[in-house]
C-alpha cells in the first residue's frame, strides 16, 4: 500500500490519539491506581499494564456503541452521555493536545480543506476544539451524533466530504485505530494510520492503512509542497 499524495485535497482527522493526548491521560490515571499494588518490577511494565487495561476498557465500550448503532439504539447512548455530562457540568474538563499538532494544522490550513470526524459526543468534541482554538482550521466537525451511523460505517466520512465539497477519493482520513481505517476504505478514501494513539502497526495495515506514521505531526514528511 502507498499513499498518493497528489490526490489529496481534504484531510479528515480523528480526535482521540490523533489530535488529543486523551489516551495517554487515561493511561496515566490507571498507572496511579495500580502503582500501590506493587505488582510491577519496573515502571515500563507498569506503563504497559496500564495501557493494556485502558485498551481493554475501551474495546467493550466501542463494541457496545457500534452494536447499538447497527440497531439504531445509539440515541439511547447519546442521552445517557448527555445526562452524565449535565451532572458534571460544574466541572471544567481540561484536554491534552499532541505536541506540534497546532503548528501542523496552521501549516496545512492554506493547502487543504480540513475537518474532524470523531466518535466522540458533540459536547466533548467541541470542548476540545475550543480549548485549543482550533475552530479556524476545521470547516466541518462530525461527531457520533451527526449521522445515523458512526465509524466504522463510512457515513460520517462521506458526510464530511459532502460538506467540504470534495469527492471521497480526494479525501484522506487520519486515524489511530482500525475503525478509522475501515471507515475510510468503505468511504473510498485513502487512510493514514498514526501510532501516537492505541493502534498498532500490524493491525492498522490489515485494516487498510495506505501509510503508517509514528505521529500525526509526521504528516509533513509525506507531503512535498512546491512554493510559488
């Protein structure tokens, strides 16, 4: 597989593990919880265990959400999320952004149409974007609540392409999971997998990634811009 950069007119970004360091934040929280147990001989083993636990917790959640999505029950999940969010509205949640992402977006905004396609709920997706003043970079923000079906269905990616006015074959999806890769392929888009989230190289390749990068900021390395 190889990426045809000359085809790319628009870039769609996932949030978690691609723009946001949210996965690493959760891993750190779990590390603090398991540290007193004293089961781990090194900090590396403790970190690996925490990462595995977070991945294990996320997988059932993603499975249940996608299962509900298939049976049109996702609105129930959204109501539960909204109810939970209202209970915690007095708390100001702070998000992390992957270092260098803001500079990357600033470099790319004049060259590509850009958007966000995330499985996050609308409130948290918008909160992340606003916290780091990213609104000026994205022409469209698609969340789990935008379309009838979310990733790995292609619907949200196709909807984003339509809103951007760019044919799917000229769009590039940047994600960190097999869900992102599968959705991109079903939508007829190219896909870049990044390893700064939870995805692993072998599984991203199997899911159809056209190229795999260590981090989102490495996108610069695959595009050659000809300055006028």
